[in-house]
């Protein structure tokens, strides 16, 4: 941006022309997100609110519980990797002014309890800080929306560290070997049209090469084994007892996305073991799944299963059932289907149902 005199306004109720109405609609829960503008290489500013309502960028002197940070001439910003960043950005969480993450933290050998030459990454540090431990009280997990903001902010820090490492180690990553980039430079007289010369490898999660690599692996399955035999959707239920029993008093599942993600991951792993290792549908040749997040803040997985013995047409009814189970023969399964697999009530009975829009029932149910 040419200047800082601008605002970003996100209107989730506005649908872009020619796009699906449900793709860009507003989520049904309040979530914390971050919008990163630019190349994400500059340090973040910390702004202090003085008691006279004037703003002052940190220059800076800071005194807290015997820790004195001296002003360095010309240093008007505090980098997000500075050890004081967490305490200054989140004074409610770190009211004692304790040090946060910085590059100088060394790993400890658990056997000898001595420092090693390896440095602790930001991901390891914040994973350790957010971990639940027996007989210890982690107050960060009790901060609800502030906890969400803290996690999102620290995740940006982790991604910034990864991108900085990739930017500074392009020669080690052999970026000049990427043939498509070299061809683009050779055929285009203006090399600046290609963009900045930083290549994201396939090991960077979410990059184009990372997603392309997974797509190629999936197509190799289809090429070798043919079309998949089973397509299974596995959804998360925030009312699972494994989630509710880990919540602190007064919390709801929306306050603890970490518990939701961990329980879902464990149940998904158990489901795959149940299908693959216990031969529920027969011997499995190969499988894959993709985990996505709904607009209700819950994960779900799309699973593809290739069986060694293909399911024949006369065997479909033994695998798939589209009827409500008999309450006398299987009351437990009947309760599960009635509670979790039947949509409703909606319409005049429930105007706040996710499928309702402007007082009418929509055909495409959100997050089904």
C-alpha cells in the first residue's frame, strides 16, 4: 500500500457476482482470523496506549518486575521474535512480564539436563506453552477469545519464521533447479513479471507444490487401482463426551478448538484403523483422506477407500443403508441416526436453523 491511511472491510454477507451463494456466506460462529498484507517480511509494530489517550510507538524503556529493557538508539520497533513481544502484546495473559520466545533459546537434553547446540523453533516453543499437563494449571487455555487471538498471532509468527528460513536458504533448497521458473525467465524478456525470486518447496505446507504433490499421489492411486469403492464423510460432533469432559467450568467447545481438533484426529485415526486393519468392508488395497473445516468451526474428513475385492451390485445393501433402523432391534443405532443424521427442525419451527435464509429453507444445507 502507498500509505497507511486505509481500512480493510470484510463483508461476509456480500456474494461476488457469478459465485455460489454458499461459498462466501458468513460463518455461523464467531472466529478469530488474521489478514496479512504484503510480503509478510517486515516486523510488527507494538503500540502502547498512554493514559492521556495518545499513542506512542515503543522506543523504548520498559520496567516490569525487576526486568529492565534499555532503549537502543534508532530502534523504534520491537520485532515479533523479541523476548518481550508476548508480554507487551498480551499483558493480561503475561501479567508478570515474563520473557517469551526468541531465537537464542537452546534445547535441553532431557537426560543430562544441559543445553544443546540446537535452538528451539517457535513452533516447538508455543506447542510446549499450550500443552495440557497433569497437575499443572495452564491459564492461557482459560482466556477464551483472547486465547484464540494469541494462538492466531503466534501461528503467524511460526509461518513467518518458516518463510524467512526459506527466503534465506534458497541456495540450499536448490531453487535454481526448478525448470518452470527457469523457462519463464528465459522466455520472458521482463524477468520482473515472474515475481520475487523466492521458491516455496513442496515441504512448505499449503504451497502450490505441496498441494500439487498430493494431487499427483492421489491420481497415481486412481491410475493403478481404478475408481474408489467407498466414499465416506466423517464429521466432528462438539457434543462428544471426550470433548466436553476436558473443558474447564463455564467453557463451551467453541472456546477450545485445540481439544476439538485433537479429539477429532484421534477418532479419525481410530476409524481408519477400524476400516483398514479390522477389514470391516473387506481387505483394503489403499486409502486416502482430506480434512476440511466447516463454517461452523468443526473439522470433517472426506475418505476414499479402495478394496481388494470390489463390492458387487448385489452386496451394496449390506454396506449402505438408507433407512432408519428399527428401534426394537437396534435402539442404540436408532438413537444415533435420529439425533445426528436427520436434518431439522427448520422452517416455522426453527427460524434460526443454519438452512434458513430470509425466512425460507435453502436447498443447499450449510455444513451438512
